[in-house]
C-alpha cells in the first residue's frame, strides 16, 4: 500500500496532518475548526485534489469542535473532489462534531464512517 506523509501545519487551536494512503488523501484535523482556523484545513484539501487525490478521507476522531465555517470548508472540498471524480469521506466523528452535521443536514451529503479503518476499506 502506498503510504506517505504529505505534511502538517498548525495555527493556534488547529493542527492538520496529511498523508497519502493508497488512492486516498487522509487529512486529520486536530483541535478546533472554526472561522479562525478553517483556511488551515481548506488548503490541504484543495491541494490533494489538485494533485490527483480526489478521494479525501477526513479523520475527525481528534476534531473537538466544528462551526459553520468549518462545515463550509468540507462542503467546498466535497464539490471539488466530486468534480474530479472522487468524494469526501468523514470518519470517526466525535458526538459534538456529529451534532453540527446532524442539525444542518450535512451528514446526508457526505459518506460517514464510524472509523478511519472503515473509511479506508470502503
């Protein structure tokens, strides 16, 4: 399996780790995703699609908070990934983050997996 660390970045309350795993870009935001930190997640998602990795797996297991700006970043990434023939898979959402997706109806437009392993095997 093709694995490789692509990079990581951090800004205040959010760190984003990116690695390649087979045909997927695994993006792991750690901390709080809000209007102050959203750009830190947007950049690696867009870069992955530009580099031909249109299957994006966002490992949400270490994401502690997500506001509407963070949700919009993920929705934008979904549109770009789908236009390139891929999609965005969300994995391991904590209840507080899952609730944002639930009350906005956004969980209906993403493929949601209980774990990262499940997302990668799909």
